């Protein structure tokens, strides 16, 4: 697209050109100062200035076809997810419905008159659990998250949906374990339950010591400060904090942080009732690889996934049900995990990418490199049925070929729930936990931080950690 010559006369007003990319705008529009807006899902966004050549002028909408966005006509994202879900989950049946129905009366009794505090409430899982709690109309439901806008939307959603509203519904944009959080706990009556979903969950957090320290402060040290405060107060708040399948025989520092978090919960079990749940990956949760696939498809970008990594998956509703049962029904000192079998339910991540394409009537075009995949995406025509993909064996630090939900040395009980296993807590010696917290806290005040030193401290506290750095991070991959 060419900038008009200075003597070309006045610019036309109200001109609209249509196409599928800035380059496809008809030649008759040349000489008009344009900014091209390219469709990105349901909204329009302005691509980089270079696509229009100059940044000020008349807006031109450039609608992309459904095929260009990787979706079928008149099919929304929820339906496309449903089509791919049997492959994502490795099963057809929804888990935990029978268990929630069986324990409905107990849930109603324990939640109905309770004061409940949820931290990390605005995340995918925290929000799903908060909605599930709200239907039992607790006496108070206080939602805490640092994401102010997402928290506001959750409150609006709870107040706008049909069904009961908690007697007291409040939101606070403060951080778990912060001075403001502690001041808040001092200023209100004690809570019956605290459910914690505040976490940094990405393996890539170990790429640098600064993000790693924030992860350890969020996943471990902040909770330690809150548990110490609650243990010193009258009353007995039941504390639930969500864990991860990555905590079992961890291969990365995120998993080790969750293993240490579990040990921290059991450290306080004599004074406070504590419990947890180990998730499989929650399909399409914010920031997940599957959520990333949807973003790539909307933006016309290649799909990329490791070809040798398998994971368990559950839905948002299943995650919420697991947390309800773990917090309000299971015995203190239990970790609930979904009943999933490695031979049936571990799914390869590249297979999921293919399933999501097939749900949209597309097929993968397998590239030999990231560069080739990007080039193919740039030249792809709107109605092409092939989508550029790059699948290759994992080559980044902290990746485990498959996850485990229960350690072989842990005691399990499988007769309490139809779709969940109750794992008995095996706490580390109190002295080991206390020493780890002391050393991690001291390292926060050191002048220089080191990933290797932090990893060594975690290995002392989590003997099952099998961490190996290969010098490459997920930030270096598509």
C-alpha cells in the first residue's frame, strides 16, 4: 500500500476497503491514508504499523473468513472444545458427578453457614470453585486476587447469574501473605475455611532467578506466613491449598515448590485442619497450552507442541468438584486426586493439537522447523484446509515425559469416592520443613540470586526432586 503523493489532492472520507489482509485491499483504494484492522476472533485489532505503512488515517475493516481463523462457520468456541474434548480427556464420561451428588447434603451443611475466604479466586480454577461454593449460599464468601479486573468480572458474574447469592459477597485486590492480607485477617471475624488457589504454575518460571523467587514466595512462603498467623489465633480455620501432579517425583522447580507446599500443610496439621488436591492439567485453563492453541488459531499462527510429552487432563467443572470434596468432605490430612489410569488417560500433547484442528475441519501440515511453520502460516490462504504445525521431542528444562498422581510409597484409599483417590499425607520432619523455609526466606534477602543455588535448597527439602537443566527454556519455543 503506497502513501499518497503530496499533490494528490484531498483524501476521500468514509472509504472502506475489504480483504483478508492488508495486502489484499483493492488497488482502487491506493492513495487513501489507511490503517487496516485485522479480525482476531470476535474483535478487531490493529496490526503493527508496518502493515499499513503509516499509522494515522482512516480505519479499514479487513474481515477474515472463519477458515482463516481456524473455526467453522456458526460454531462457537465451546462447541469446538466439546468436539475435541474426548481426545483431550482420553475418555467420554465426566468425573465426580456421582461423588458430588452423593455428598450434596454434607456440602450444603458445611458450606451453608460458613465464612469462606478464597485466594487466587479470579483464576480459572479459583473462579470455578467460587461459583460452585456460591450455589450453597455461605454466610460469607470473600474473594481475593491480585488481578483486579478479572476479580470484578467474577463478582459481577456471581451477582448476575440465577441462583443464590452468598449472605456477604466481598472482593479484595490484595496478595496472599502480604501485610495488607494479614491486616485484613486481623480486622474481621475468623473464617471457617480458606481455599488457596494463588500460584505460579508454569515450568518456565525457573528460567531466571527473579521469576523463580516470586514463584517460591507465592507457592510456599506466602502460605507459610498465613498458616503461622492462623495457627496463633483462636479458632480453627480449615486450610485447603491446591497442589499439582507435578509435585510427585518432580522434575522441575515448580513441582518441587508444590511438594514443599504439601509438606508445609502437614507441618500445621496438629493445629489446623489442612487438605489438598492434586490436579491433572485443567483443559483450556488460562495460560495452558490448550488455551494457547486457541489463541494461535484465532491469530492465524502455527501450532507447536512436544511430540513426546503426555499429560492427564480434567475439565474446569471436574477441578471444582475435586476441590469441594477435598476441602469440605475428605478427612483433614488427605490429598484428593482424580481416578485416572496411565494406560487409558495420558494423552500426547501433539495429538490434542491435531484433534483441535480436526474439530474445525482442518488438518495439520507438518513442518520441519519453527521457521518453516511460520513461513507457511504467513502464506496460508483463507480457505486452505491445512494448518501449519511443528511437533518435535521436548528439549527444554524441567519437562517430564508423563506425570504421576500418586507416589508409590503413599498410602491411598479408593473406597471413599467413586472417581477420586484419597491419599494420606506423608509429612516431612518438622525440622526439615522449618529449615527449608528459613533458608528460602534468607535467600530472598541475598544480594545476588542464583537458580542453581535455589534448586539446591529445594532439593534438600524435597528429596524426590530430579531436576536437570538443559540450558533451554520454553520461552525459546513457539
